[in-house]
């Protein structure tokens, strides 16, 4: 696999690592999203000043309002964090 293909495969693996905790193969609960962010996005969370970051993000990400984060909604999170990291790298 190429580097990009491995990266995509890793994103899928991370999603399922947390979605399967509660037996929901296709979605992550708010609590599991918090655990995911605490374990997988530690640097991102440390840089956030808003203590309600997970709650705020969950509401924003849950576009279909089913109280779960599906893979497509999870990818919105990954994109947002990726863009923020890219911008941080290029700050002068």
C-alpha cells in the first residue's frame, strides 16, 4: 500500500477501535469520541482553551442529530484537525 492508502487504513482502524467499544460498528458515542480525542488527539486537546471542546465538536459533527458520530462525520473531525495542524506548521 502507498503512504496515503496506509493513512486511510489507519483512520478506519482508529474509528473502529472506538466504535466497537459499545458494539456500534458504524458509529461512536459522545463518550467514546471523548476517549478517542483524549488518546488519539492529545496535542490538539492541550492547545484548546475551551473546556467544552468535545461537547461543542460533538454537536457540530453530529450533522444528522442521531447522538452518534458516523464515519463520515468522523472524517469531518479529521479534516478540521488536519487543516488546523497544517496551518500551525506554516505559521511564521
